[in-house]
């Protein structure tokens, strides 16, 4: 092989790895986090877990990605170690799909149908469809599909280049002699493990092995240990991912390692013992891409079938390696554990985890403000302290989720996911401001308690009606966000307009009472502060509702919401304003 052959080989390898990365990323985006949510929920039954792990990995084309995701689940407390074992087993089976796709390069035949099944024949068609989707597609789904098709084309092109570059080596004795070294099973396992550990993808390393198989230098006996080693090498990604994680996550990585180590020992022992006793006729036969895919599949299915009944043993091995600590025996629940950095590689899923936390924050904010309003009528230090405690917790949510969303915003997000992240960042700010206003209301109530002061009868009545309207808009906004209810979100803005009018009327009536001497200046200032806090809460609720609507309609302008409504929407808006106006009339 001359220098140009080496360059072709390197270029082919680069295209192969890049194509696999692009295809996997496109599949991940297209799934929209749904696959990860399935992993999270449907793992109670070991067989279901295996099938699910296999299915998810077959779709995203990476057992490493699936395993790292599972490590993240265990680290964040979403999943138990016992649930993770089945998924890890299934992931090893699912990763064999890539090898079967690559084996299509070895198809031979002169008929039109056989020729069209070759990647070199149909890949250009997929590339054309892919580029049309990317350049002409308006939806994100079409563009993601285009990326998948182009990724597959680049992968196959790289595979073809590698195969073409190494084919002449079949006639080079020195190269053949090097490959003959792998007839030693231990060297074969080490070589496979090192190659996979370096590129951190068993699918890619098996693909490289399939490309080298065109030289005709590999037999069943030499290639089987290499494939076993490749399965061990893929554990490196999970082991690296578990560094810095809790013990549960590290045990998950060890389960992955033990599964492949035990499977390798069993498979190699049975194969070489059987070959020594019986003498397999195929042992010295030359293998091609399809045979490598078959061995890869047989090994992973065999290991799963053998070890599935012994998941408890694998679990015990992990606990023997990393025993339970005193802290684990008395676990402290951490709400923010779901903000695992491993989920950043699956933005759609990470967004859902953030949404869950923001929903908790929203409900906490609502409860805090409603409790603060209660202190106006019956002040107690216990209630006041509880409002302050909730406000501190809301601040913690704001800091933790906000920082995570900011990091997530730096990832390669689709336009839809980017909009969701922006919306959430805005919403957590508004919810946090509402909790600040809850503290303000408590301070007003505390001052009234201290001064033994109270509003005039009429002032009290108006403040109560105003408060009911504010409680209504806060409940609507929280429920709309938690349930992602667009219909309910559309009712917030009309109520906010009514609250704006209530604020004006309350202040106007207060000035009249002040002039007539029916209200003191001190109580007037307190009422004015209360009215201002109520109005600000309604404004923040309005902001959240509009952000929610913008997540469905990115063209919606925040400050000209009413101007962009069509006739039907305008009529409904007016009807709601009138309905709320009658309900909260002073």
C-alpha cells in the first residue's frame, strides 16, 4: 500500500466515523426524547427491559449512548440498578444492527435487484433525498430525517473507501502475518478491546473489522476473540461516564463490564473447547462482513440468554465491588439529581427533566403566594416562616434549573428544543419573581399585625375581591404550565386585563376614602403596596402564559398579543374579559 492508499484508508475511516455520528445524532433528535422516556418508565420486567434496550439502541445506533444514559438514570435516582441490568443486556443486542447494515457491502450478484441492494447503488439515492429534505424541508422532522439519510450515505461511502484501500493488502505477506498474530485468542481479545476503547464505539470497531475482512486474512477462529474484545472495549465509555458519579451509577458501569467479561469467557471457553473436542469444520474458513455481523449477534444474544436468569448475581457482583456506604443506607432525596450532565447529550430528554422540576417549582410558588395571602386575614408566624421557606426553595430551583438550562442551550439543539429552553428560562424567572412578591405580602401582613391595624370595611372587601382574581390567575397559570394546557393559557391574558382595571379602581376608591378621612395614610400605603404586588403577580402570570403560547407559535409577539388575534380569537378574548369582569366586579 502506497501513501495514497494510506490517505484513502484514513479518509474512509474519518468519513465512516463521522457518518455514524451524524446518523446517530439525527436519530436521537428525531426521537425527541421519547426513547429515553420509555427507558425510564418501562423497565419493571427484565424481558421488557432487554427488548427495550435492544430497540432503543437499534434506533440510535449506539450501545454506548444507551448505557451512558442508563448510568445517568441510576445516578439521578430515576432508575434502580436491578432495572438497568436488562437494558444493558438489550443494548448489546441492539448494537448489532449496525454491523448488519454494513454487511450489505458484501452482497454479490449480477441481477438488478442484487445490485440495487448494494450500498454503493442505493446510497446516492438516499443522499439525494436527504439533501432535498435538508435544503427544502420546512419542518424539523424532515431536516432530521435528511441528516439521518446523509449520515448513512457518508458512513457507507467511508466503509467503501476503507474496503477499497485495504483490499490490495491481501497480496502483502507482511500484512497477512500481522493479522495472523490474532489467532492467539488473548491477543485477539486485547486488540479488539483496545481498538474499541480508543474510538469508544463497538459498532465502529466492528465496521472497521468488516472493512479489513475483504483482505481474506480473517478466519472464524481469529475473528471471534477480536469481536469478544470489542464488546469488552465498549464498556470504557460507561466507565468514563461513571467517574464522579454516585456509587449506584458506578455499579451500573461495572455490571456492563462484568456482563461482557463473563460472556466472553463463557463463549470463548465453549468455542475453543468444542473445537478441540469436535473440530469445527468452519474454524479455519475465511469470514466476510456478513459472517462478522452474524458472530457479533450470536455472541450478544448468547450472553443475554445465559445471564438474564442471573441478573441478581450481576447485581451482587456490583455491590461486592462497591459495597453500600452508610450514606446510601440512609438516603437523602435530592430533587436536582435528575439534572445529570449525561442527559445533556439527549437534549429532548433533558428538557423534559427540567420541565418536571419547573412544574414542581410552579406549584411551590403558587402555594407560597396563596399562603401569603392567608396571612392578611389571620397572621401567624408559622405561616410566615413557611412562606419564607418555600421562597428559599424556589430560589434554589431557579439557580439549579437555570444553570442547567443555560448549559443545555449550548448543546446542538433543534429549533423546537431551543425555543423550549428559552421559554423555560423566561418562565422560571417569572415564577421566582412571584415568590418574591409572596414575601412582600407577608411583610405587609406582619406590619399590620405589629401595628394592630386593619383596612376599612370597604377597603377589606375590595382587597378580598382583588385577591380572589389574583389567586384565580395564579392557579390558572400554574395548571396551564404543569399540564402544558394551551387552552387554559389563553384564558390568562383576558383575566390579566381585568386585574389591571381592578388595580386602577382599588387605587381610585382608596383616594376617595382618604380624602373623606375614612382611611389613614399608613393603611393607604399598605393597601397601595398590596395592590402593586397583586398587579405584578398578574403581570408575571401573563408573561408565562404568553411564553407558553409562543412555544407553539414562534411568530407571536409578546407585547402585541391582542393585535395578532384573528376575528374569532378576538371575539373569544372579549367574551372572557367580560366574563371575568362580571365575576370580579367592585
